[in-house]
């Protein structure tokens, strides 16, 4: 029997890893603010129960818009977790970072 290529090796993700993959797959379709320079991603923390929501935004994005996106992203994550009945143990922490815009060289 031949060995499997690395991409075909069996792997069973944890529930937290599965949830994060699912959430990140929906990012292009939900919670976006048109015209705003905001990026976000969900990442599993090492404790097995926490999702870290990374929110990157330019300094000129209104704080209310950043807060609305954070609230929507958390609510969305908990709604998906609730579908799996995992909402009782999932925690979400947010980390913010301002994106640096490079000025056009003319």
C-alpha cells in the first residue's frame, strides 16, 4: 500500500478549529461595511474554548463603525456556535490593530 501524500493524511479538527474555519469561510459575505478599510479574522486560542477576533482597521475609520463590526462579528460567531450547541462554552476576545496606509509616491 502506498503512503498518502501530506495533503491526504487523516486529521480530525477540534470543535474550536472547525468553528473558526467555518466562521472565516463566511467573512467575504457577512458583516462588511462598504467603503471602509477593515479586515477581520477568527483564530482559535490555545485554551480550547476561546476564539480571538482580530480586527484590523485604518485610523480614519469611525470608532462607531469598528464597534458595530466587532459586535456583529461576535454575534455572528455565537449564532453559528449556537447551531452546534457549543455556545455555552465558547468565549470571544477581540484584538484591534490599526492598518498603516502607505502614501502614494507621486
